[in-house]
């Protein structure tokens, strides 16, 4: 008897591909529902794997959540990668547009992540620190390469501190924006952009 066409084309996923699949499912679920309403069984069912296999990759739900956030942070860095030759002011606006769109569409996960960090969750805290360092380096590199801001970065050691403070400010603004919702995305973008330019200018 001939094999089912679907069976002929079905391919066993590698460990890396399976992990990527699970993280993609997790990103969607954590964006749609509060952390406490996302169940490991639900993730496994959508991915078509056993709960035991999911725990093989991620020992606890908190580990899974932290891995999802780290995966999404890396994706965000790729999406906002600096474009050589484009002024830092333009890159700041474009990067904030991408970031704020993500915050808005992943509101549950964004709030849960920062709530866990504020509560001192060490697994999440490590992810947060790595993400913060990567964002800080990205911004400083873009400023250093820009003719307008490069000289400032070279002669002012406080610029790095200003960038780090601005990242915390932007997080606080986004959390309040999600709670309050009265400002448009453009208004939040402009507020955050002015804050960074004012801090380093």
C-alpha cells in the first residue's frame, strides 16, 4: 500500500529545531495570556510533543519562560540591528517603533517578565542583565559611529550611564503605557526619543 503523502514529507525535527518550535509556541502563548494562565501541557499539545519532552528541554515553567524571553530579546536585537551610515537619530526612532510594536503585541509577556525581574527571580534576572548589556552596547556603538554624537561619547564618560538609565526609563514608560493606554505609540516613541537625546545632549 502506498505511503500517505504527508508521511513521506514529514521530517523528524532536530533538537535545535524542536527547541525553536517550543520557544515560538511559548512566545505566542505568553503574549496572549497572563503567565499564570499558560500551562506546560498547553505548550506541549500545540507543539505536538509530550510534556516529558518539553521538560527535557526546559526543567521548569520558569526556565521555559526565561528561555522564551531570551529568545525574543535576541530576535529584537536582530530586528533593530544598526544600519551603517544611517544617522543615530533616525535609527533611534525606527528602533523604538519596532520595540513599542513588540511591547504592545506581547503585553502579557512583557509585564510578566519585568514583574519577575522586580521580584528578584534569579533565572529571569540573568536574562534581563544579558539583554540590558546587549542593548546598551548596541546603542553606544550607534552613537559612537555617528558624527553628531561620536565626539560626545569619546569625551564624556557619563554617556554610558545615561544610556543605561534611559533603558530603565523606557521600560518604566512602557509598563505605565500598557497600564494606562492614553498615549499613542507615536507619542510614547517621541517621549522616549527626547529623553535619550536630552540625556546625552
